[in-house]
């Protein structure tokens, strides 16, 4: 029997041809040879059978600038700068200008664990993110809510706390209101800051009510009788009712919604973000985060 009559000769010849094609033309030649091979019924193509399509028209790739090492900067400076917005019970400011609160406790413990001094930089909610991006401080620790628009420009850590959005009503104007329906009426005025999560929530839950967005402080508007209710995010609803005794009340047993608060840093520093997340995980596993949240939820500004 000659080699030409061997039953596997044709298959062997194809293998030799493919090996030669691969050696001469690389993977591209191999793929081309494969596509010319007759396929049995039911054959499923592999990635070597697929010819790459031409690149789609696109803008030029965007490359990041040099990365920032915030932790190394903090260590070289010897001080961590914390951005805060006064907003009890996260950040309280007494008559002497001294700070206390849940977020303040977190910041001080973090500085202590890093072995550096701490400097608090006070700002406002509209300015807190621009100030972070402008390097006025290293990190925001102030109960900042996690939202998509903010996540586009800063990196959030894992949540530091979950706040409830509570309906806070006027004792004088709504003494007997006990349900959502009692507040979903055209003659009910609900004060909220415009373009906020609270405003969106109020529109959805109380579509028939009249939203009041032209007041400087929605809670004060309720206290003064200029509005029937407001939506207030807080981890300490009992403190709100206690401080507003005779003026404010919580007509519902549960919050209308919940929202996450977290630390925020500038983008492009994965090492600092990983450090903060590791630190938060350790504090949570230790029970310290829950302890501080419970402490400030029940005692508020009086707790030192």
C-alpha cells in the first residue's frame, strides 16, 4: 500500500499545510486557512474562525494625567484635611466653634489610625464637591449622599451610614394627620429645597400637595408655620422631634425612603480609595460604626 492510498493522508496533508501557514503568516494565516476548511454539520465557530472587523470611527482615546498619591501627600504634610458641612448630627458646631458629631468621630479616628494630625475645613453643600476638586481638603467626611451626578466627578467609599428621609410636620397645622393621604392634598404645603432628592421624593409621594421651594430653610419654614411639612434626611429622627417639642412632630412610624452617605475623594487615586474602604470595613466589623451611629442618633448635640 502506498502513502497516497492511506485513509488519513488527506487529513495529514491539511495539518501540514496549516502548520506551514502558521509559521509563515502567523495566527492570521492560520485563521484564513481554517475558514477554508470544509465544516461538518453542526460545527460551532471558534474565535480563530472570526476575522476582525475594521475599527469603528471614534474620538481620540482619552488618557489620564499623572496619578495623585493622596496618602503620601498626607504623610508628608503630617496632617489630613477633612471637608465638612455643619449639619447635625453628622457635624455639630457649638458656640465656641468646636466640632462634634458622627462624621467628626469618624474623621478623628481615621487621623489617629493614620498617625497624622487633623484639620477640619468647613464649607457648604453647594461648594463641598468643588472645594474637594480644588484641593481645599483631602477627603469629604460629612454625611455626603451618594448620587450618580456626584459619582461622575468624585469617587465614593462604601457607605459610612444609611440615613432615613423622614416626614417632619407642623404640630400646629397637622395635629391629627397620621397617614400619607393626609398630606397628599392641594391645600397641604410641603417645603423642600429645589432640585434635591427630597424634592423628587415629595413629587412622587405627594403629587397633589403644593411644593414650596422658595424658603431658605424648609425645617424652619415648618417650625414657623409657613409649611405643613418637610422631608428631612437624618439618622436621629427622635432628636428632631425632641428639639422641636411643641412645634414639630413625626406623623409616620417609618421613613419615606433611605439614602446612603459615604466619604468622597478625588478620582484617579485607587490606593487611597482602597485604604479608606479597608478602614471602614474594619470599623464596621468591630462594631464601632454602629456604636457611633446609635450614639448620635439618640443623644445628638448633647453627646460629647
